[in-house]
C-alpha cells in the first residue's frame, strides 16, 4: 500500500479514536459528577434519617416542675372528700394538663383533668363504674400504703436529684404495693423509679 493510501486510511481511524477518547473523558467526568451529586444526596439523606428518631422522640422539652405535680395532686384530692390520690400524669400531648385519679374509702375511683399550672380543675371529678373486685383491689392498695404521693415524690427526688416526675402511680407489683414513677433526670434521660409504699425504700431506679 502506498504512503498516501496508508495516510488516507489512518487519518479517519485516528479521528474516530480521538472522538472515542473525548467521549470517554466526558463520560468519566459525567460519571464522577453524578457520583459526587449522589454522594452529597446520600449525605443529606443520612443526616435526615439520623435526625428522624430524635425528631419523633416524645421526651418533653421542659418536664413539669415537681412542685406543680404536688399542687395538682393537692387540688385533685380537695375536690373529692376523704379521697386518696393513686395516679397523676402530665399530659404533654394536651397542652401540659394533668390527669389525676383519686379513690374514696369505698374504693370508688374519681377522674379529673387539671390545668397545666394546677390552678384549676378543667374536667371532673367523674366517678368510674367499676366492679366490686376493682374497688376491693384499690382499697387493698390504699390500706397497704404508709407513704402518700407527697412522700413518694420526696423519695423519688432524693433518688434522682434535680429530676422531674411526669407520671406517678400506686400499683400492686407481685404482691407489693409501690409508687411507680416516670422520671426525667437533669440530662433529660428517662428513668423508671419505684418506691415501696409501705417502707419508703427505693426498689427500682434505672434508665429506660
């Protein structure tokens, strides 16, 4: 083959090869760019996903002052003569109101809803319709209690200094009557605390 013929054949091949190289470079650059975008997108998604559990966590931004719980309990028992508080809870989903239950000597339970600062009763007291067995169980729990809710709060706050109580219940746990509480410590970590209602001893104090 003559030199001219070889040149005429080689030139188109080189030209085509140049196009392939250029196209390949563009493809590589495009791939890297897309990878970079994808990486940033993954980073954002990961950041959002990691934030989701905290965003949906139900811990209170500012747990109620324990003294507010005491005032709400005092207000609840004042509404029903000769009653004993057996349950109180801060309703964070309902503008920080308090839900309380008190029991009269015959075992009848009365429910109340109390304003967030314990300044007024919003609903109740309303008596519940329960069986004789339920009433007898409540009477037994109350009879086995030497520590009222005020004493229980005092023991709990000694166990969790600077803590805040969002729920307090008088319960029978395996034959022992206890005050069981949901407590938030000064780092807003939730704790379960139980106090023996007869002896006043703290029997449980653990982070949830």
